[in-house]
């Protein structure tokens, strides 16, 4: 059986950073959360848009990773909501979109996302993208 790769320490680091994951599929949510925890991030994982919105102030995330299709809305709706909240807080919070859909996706920045990845996600690549986005916000 081929060796499974796990995310390696990356620079800039995600150590101590807070990541909000919005994913309705339990196994995917657990895998994403575990991957980010392995590189030192604090993770809050929810399965619905409404849970994410209700918990946003409590979580105070440095980064959001969201599935596009959610049981009570879409990741696109969350991205629009997040951009409005970010402006109120005076800080743009990076957001990564994940989807299993094969259809064309508009340019991610145009719809409120900083990055976009298709499922199945390369977890090491996702952690590196997340670290780069969080590091960019600090500069």
C-alpha cells in the first residue's frame, strides 16, 4: 500500500491560527480538521451555513475553508456574508472554497474567495495555501 502523505510544517506557519471549516460531510469535515490540527492550527468545524454564521464571533477565525454546497445554503452566500463582516471588523479574512462539482467556477476573487480547490483535496497543498493566505494577511 502506498504511503499516505501528511501535511508537513510550512512557512508561514499555521501554528496557533484559528480555522473555521464549513463542511456538511462528516468524514470530509473530520479529515480537514485533523489535517489542520496536525500543523498546529486551532480548528472549529461546523456542518451548516447557519452554524458558521452564529459561531463566527466566537471562533474569530484567521481563515475560513468552506464547501460550496451546504444543507442550508451555499459557500458563496457565506463568502458574501464574510466579506461584509470583514469590512465591519476592518480585517479581510481569507476564505478558501472547496467543491466536488465539475462545472465551471467563476474567478474565485470575484465571488469572495481567495482560493478555490476541487475535491478530492490535496491536504498538504491546502495547508500550504492556507498558510500563504494567513501569512499574507499579516504582512
